[in-house]
């Protein structure tokens, strides 16, 4: 393979064959080609795109560079969920134990926060001792024992994707629908799934803010799943404001523990419920929506979902005492409120600036090797559309030093927008569309 020739062909709008994509993926995985050539190919793809056959070939090629989880013959359905990311997006920590508690096996592979978005692995690792770096062999054993494993992408899984993903981030080629889809699905197909639910974010805080681009991504990933015999359902959900009240790793874990006890913010429960119903119905297609919702509700009210989370934490080395007593989770040293400087209506809680404010506090990363402070973050006390009075707390900042607290409060006071009258842009519905192989429909909770 002469990669320069492939770069030139793709640059000029041509296409690569399945065999050529296999050679590219193997070269990326084994390091036989330099970063600068792979970066050039990624930029050519970014501008010229991939057709459906190429996207499928690249996905299969990256998957084939690594190992996969093996689902035993006759085992319960294996279902996962993937979100395209956002601020306060913590549903995975609720969904995994919830579905496992009703007999659905959940091999959930997640990522770390990067840019303005949070990461499931970072949230989990704010629980003292929690390990996400499980080998595939250990993950398989845990799946058999308790029905759930919450892991990161190890060196065993799609190593070609690991290298290409890092280069995409460094070369500003992340927001390419075909590359996003191939990257996600190469990892998800490595989980041995029998079904996948996608949470595709839309709005100002999403990587693909526009609805049409989100739907295009959903359709692409659904087609990739179908080609591999894995049914995929996508829900389009809002990211024009944070999900839930808490933003920040340990703070979000606390909020998830509340939700597993049947409490927590209504918006978080709304999105989680919608995703959970889709996951359960992929596992049991004959179950009606109302029956699925009742089964999941019972798992919460009986304490089964909470107990399953305790089992997962114990199995992965975490301190179960922190699950029972969240005060044992990392706690910020300096905490203070952001106060309204006037009467008015909350017009916007924009996720991207909020995410960047959390990074400035030390709760996120701009580089993959940044060390984060799991205790810091923000808890919002108001929602878009709320009427507030002067001096009312709008948010509470959790910081690691007095100076960081001062800076965080200053940043948040400039981010939370107040105005007169209703918010001019309104808000997006928390769940707006459902996408399947049959097409796109407006979401309606039955």
C-alpha cells in the first residue's frame, strides 16, 4: 500500500475499496505509517466524505484490528447505549444498573471528557477506587456474574480507532459524520451487542447542533448496525441547556444516586426513562411501552437498580461506602453561590460556556493527559424560563481554592443570561425524535 496514492485519490473525490480500508486500518494500528499521512487522509475525508460502502468498510476494518467481547451462546440480550455527549449528560450511570437489574446484560464501553463535554469514565472514577481499565477477559467474567461492566476502550479494542481518534482531535476533523459513526460503531460492535440505543444530542451544546446533521448521524449508525445484524434505535434529545442540576464528576454521581433511589431532577428522569424503555424493548421486542416503563419503575422503587449499582462498584474495586453515603465522594473545599444581580427571567444556560467554566475550575480537560479534580463543578438552582428576584441564588460553584471559587463565580455570572419576559428562543423538548430503520418520527411518550 502506498498511502500517498490513497490520500491523493480521496483528496480528488475518489473512493477506496474495502481491501484498501483494511490496509489503512492495519497500518494505523501497527504504526507502519506516520501520523502526518494519516492526518492528511483524515482531512481529505473531512472535506470529501465517505459513501455508505466506504463508511461500512472503514468501520469493519477498524473493528478487525482488535479483539471483541464474546457473548455466550444462549445468553441474555446484550444491550448498550451511546450518547454523542454534552454537559450534565449522566444517564449512563443510571441506565447500566437499571437495565442490568431487570435481566438485560449491559456491556457499557464509555469515554472520558474532552472539550466542553463530560465523560462517563471520569464520573465513575470519582468514586474512590473504581477501576474502568478492565481487560476483556475480566469484563466477560463480570458480565456473566452480575450482568454489567462499565469499562473504557482498552488497547485490545479497535486500536486503529484509538490512533485515528487522537489524530482527529488534533487536526480539527472530529465533526465529520462518517468518521464519527465509524469510530463509535467500531467500538460498539466490539461489545458483542444484540442491540444499541443512541442518544443523539441537538442544540447549542451538541457536537452536531443542527437537527438535520444529528438525524444524518443517527441514520448512518443505524445502517452500520443493520449491516452487522445489530438493531439500533436513536432518540434525539436536547443539549441547549445542561441535563439535570449537577455538572461536574462527583456532583453528577451524587445526582445519579438520587435518581437510582427514585429522586433527582425531572428532566434527567425524563431522558433516562425514554432511553431505558428503548433499551428494554430492544432486549424484549414483544414488551409494550407501558409494560416496559412499569418494569423499570418497579426496579427503581424496589431498590433493585440501586443494589445493582452497588454490585458494580464493588466488582470494579470501588468503595461501596461512598454509594451508601455520598458525603464520602470527593468534596470541594470552597463552595459559594452565584447570585442574580437583578429581577428577571432566566433566558439561557448555554452548555458550551458552562462546560468551559468547569474546565477552568479543574473539572475537565482540554488535552487527553490533563489531570482533573473530581470534586469541582456547578449545581444549578434555576432552569431556563424561571422568574428570579435580585439576590436569588442561580447556581452553586464547587471549587478547589478560594481564588478558583472567585473566578468560577465571576465566569458563571457572565454565562447565565437573564432578561425580561419569556426566553426569546424557547427551549427544545427533552426528547424530540425517534429514529429507526423505518425512518424518523416525532417522539411521543406513550
